[in-house]
C-alpha cells in the first residue's frame, strides 16, 4: 500500500530550534504568571490574617471589659467559704464596704483626720506598718466574715433557717442600698445574698444568746462551789523582808530579826496599834521619814474578794473562822519575807442593792478636752431624740460611739452596779441611787474621777432584782455558758481565699 503524502515542506533544523524557544518562552511566562498569582494570594492571606488577629484582640479586650462589668468574675471568685456556704467576691464587697464605712463614721464622730485619702485607691496607700489600707480593711472584713460564716454553719447543723419575712427584709434592704461605692459588676442580688448570710448568722447567734438561762438553783450551787470568789473582807497587811547578807549597820534585816519584828506586829490587838507599830518600825528601823512612813501605812489597807488573796490567807479567813482583829503571819515559798495580816472585817457576801443602766463613755482625750467631749455628748443626745428617744436608740448610739471596752458590744448595758462601785466615778452613783430615779431617765455627767476623765451619757434602766453577790455568781455562770458557744464556734473551719480578695477593686 502506497504511503500517504503529507502536505508542506519538511522543517529545517533552524525552524525546529525556534519553535522550541517559543515554547520555552511560553512555559516561562506561564510559570511567572503562576508565581505572581501565588504571591498575590499569599499577600491576601497575610493581610486577612493580620486583620483577623487585630479584630480578635479587640474582641478579647472588649470581652474582658464586658465580663468585668458584668460581675461574672466577681461572682465566680470565692472570697470565703465553709462546708455548706460560699461567699463570692461580689457578696464579700458588702461586708468590706460596711467595715470601711464604720471606720469612716468613727473618725468623723471623733473629729479625727483619716490616715488615708478616701478619694484614692486603698490598694495604693500604705499604712504605718508597710502594708496597704486595702490589706487593713481585708483583715477587718475577714474577722467579721469568719465569725458570721461560723454561725451560719452552726445554724445549718441545727436546721435553723430564715423565715420568709426575714428573706423579704433582706430583699427590700438590698433594693434600697446605695450601690455607688461598690466595684463595677456587683449586683443587688449579690448584696441580697450577703444580707441573707449576715441575718442568718446574726439571728442564730442571738437565738443562742437568748436561750442562755441561769436559774436560782444554779446561782446557789455556783456560790457553794466557789465561796472565796463571792465573799470579801478587809485587812491590814505589811511585809517585812530579810536578806541572807544583811549588814547590821544597814537597814536590811537578817531572817531572825525579820521574824521577830513580824511576831511583834502580829501581837497587836487593834488596827490603831498595828498601824502605830508599822510607822514606828519604818521610822526607827528602816530610817524612813515620817511623811513617807505615813504613806506606806496608808497603803496597807486591803479590801477584795477571797479569790484575790493567796490560798493560805483565803483558807485562814474563811475556813479557820478567825475573830475580828486576829492576825496571821504568812511566808510563801521562795520569798525572803514575812507578810503580817490583820483581819479588820469578817468575810461576807455583798448583799447591797444594785441597778442596771446604759452608758456611753466619751473620754476627754478622744475629743481634745472636757469641753469637746461635752459637745459630742450634746450632739449625740440630740441625735438620740431624733432616733426615737428610747432604750433601743440609746443602745444603738452606744454601740457606735462609746469608748467603754467592757460594754460596747451589748449597747452600753451595765448590770448590777452597786453604790460602792467606782468604775465610772462617784457622781454617777449619786444620780443612779436618787430616790426619784425612774426608767428612761437620762443625764450627761462630766466624770473627772473616772479614769483620766470622761463625759458619761447615762440611760437608767431599772433596779436590779438580785443582790450584788447573786449577780456576781450569775455573771460568772453566764460567761461560762457563753464560752461554750464560743468554743463550739471556733471548731468551724472557714477558708479565707486571700488571693481572690486581693483582686477586689478598692
């Protein structure tokens, strides 16, 4: 079969070479275009990625801002907790704010200048001990919160709950609270939660306190078990010391000489003879001046309860039944001296009447001077009238303003105060025991003889139904029962999460 002829002429070597060059140029051009398009694509991806990172960062910052303002972190961070209760940072702010405001109110009432600037962050201001004021108020708040949560746990164990009325009170109070001082994100429901815990702990504590009862039989038994603590008697007491290296030319005494003088003093039959012997001894043996000897004689008089004497003296006075003006020579182990006692009144219970009252103590020094304390008393008396002018209003003022450490916790109440008491000076006794005194009477007294001087605001309650000694026994039994509650409270473990508390924005 004949071959088919192709059309055209056969290409030369030069033509083939050119065709190859053209194809190579096209391949190179296509490759360059593809690389250009790849670079453009990469540039677009990089630009998009960078923009995305910026956008994501902006979203993250905005999210953190919104989270903080929403209070999510405050509510998820735990400031304090017990087995069954947890206090968030948001709820904790309520107690922190209370401690802060109480501190401010106290200094304003006393007319004192604050040690920090209330317009600046507390965490940026240092106290004198090098910590911050934020740390100071955290410590104060933790003390309050710890006690509160302990009583909440005790309430839980006792199946004690708030009533619907109490819960409603918390809701109403939270709705009325000024929130401007709270950190951003704290909500009223956080405050309401704090108020509910506060009311639960406090109301259960009040329940425990109100249930404490001391019966007449318990008072009788308490007295019999510890008679020395509830009987008092008067004595004269003088101590004659001796030294092993005593020099006969000096005023120091050898043991045998000291014992001889002690026996001579113990032979005295009356207080006058006892005092005369001591004065003569001081002048002629100890070489004291007459004035100094008289001062030392005046200092010999003792009047206190049996519990404050040594065991030997207390046993002698109460168990050995000495007669009036009998004497005792006592010498405690390890002491190089003889104590000579003369009984000048027989042991007895204090059977005198007592009264109850409320007092607000305003020391002169706290208000610069007596006039400043009096002005503060007048101001508080006006405030008391505006607050209702009753016992409750007076006790509220006492809790906030009194400087009396022994009564501020119970609203300034003083129970079983007798006419021979000197705690608040002599003028208050004259006012309390006036024949016309009646419940609700008030007065302001400048008590110059009470400590370093103070102005007393007084609210008369009533005649106490028990004698002084009965109240003494009752108070001791009450304190013992109260201590049992405190001991139970201390067994409750409270975790204080200080690393979370430090994040609060104060």
